[in-house]
C-alpha cells in the first residue's frame, strides 16, 4: 500500500479541484476505523498531534473497558505526558460489559483499576460511561450521594470508593486489608446498585427499580419511562 508523507498529503490538499469529501460507512465494529488508519496511519500525523497538544489544556481519553488501553492510545498518552497535559479518562462500554459479557462486580472493578493504572499511575481524573444507553458517572457523584450516610469529607470518601479500600456491611467498618465479610468499596457502593438496577429492570420488578432510580437520582425521559413500563429489556438494548 502507498505510504504518503505528511508533506505529500499537504501538497495534494492544496489542489482544491482534486478534493473529494467521502464518508466511511458500515456496521458497528466492522473495522471502519482500522481500514481508515491503514490508508494514512495516524502515526504519520504525530507532528500534527504534538502541535495540537500545545494548544490543548486537557485531553479526554476514551478507553473501552473490555479491550483496555490500545497501542495507539499509549502512543498518544506518551505525548500528553511529554507536553505536561492533564488527562481525563473515561472508561466506556460499561453496558457491553454488564449485559453481553456479564462481568461479575469484582472482575469489572479489577479491569477498571488496570485501565486507570495504565493511563496514569498518578490516578488521573476518571469517569465511567455506558455509551449505548447514554449515561455516565464519576466517583464524586457517588461520594456526594453517600456523604450524609457516612459523615465523611467528600475527598476522603472518594478515595475510599477506589483502590484497596473495603467495607463490611455487618461490622459497619472500613478496612484496607479486607477479610471475611469485606468487599471493595467500589463494588459495594458503586457497582452493586447499578447491577441491582439492571437486574430489576430485566426482571420487570417495578417496585425495586423505581426505588433504585430514586436513590440514584436518575431522571428518565418520557420515552424511556414508557419503554420501562412496557418491559425493561427494550430500554437496555
């Protein structure tokens, strides 16, 4: 395959009569991006990426929670570190991990941890999203929700909802070593209500999902509420 240099591409773009605007279409995950990359690989534009970073305050890094950090993401991340740009990480496709792959809570948490550590061992600002369903959250939102229950400062509670911090619902105590009856704070206070909400919707248990929606402060649009009334599965498809 012909491998054009950046200068050659620029010279071609100067001939406006030869410019054609094209769209790449196809089904999701049918490798549209892979094909496009192979025509003029993104690595060839490393100088443009570097130039763009010099005019950038922050970068939003999107990582598939199933596939993890890809090679191209690692390449670009090294440039952000070199340019001293703050990374904001969003871990995507939670819906895919929960519904199609049926991850267990602890496995999903460990996957999230590996991604965060790969992107920035200093613990970059990060959040989580279910792109197909159009929802997302950060640890701060859950910490604010549980703040009155634990009477703990927001920053401290956010820390306890991540890393090796465990909570026993029986002992009502936090621990950094875990043990019998202790679960990771993230699993117990973040993933568990999400998992229970998904199950209640799929099982059409209206009383349960209504309570959970209220506790999580989730407001549904009229169309989504209608789908929920008709049977929850269509809302999660």
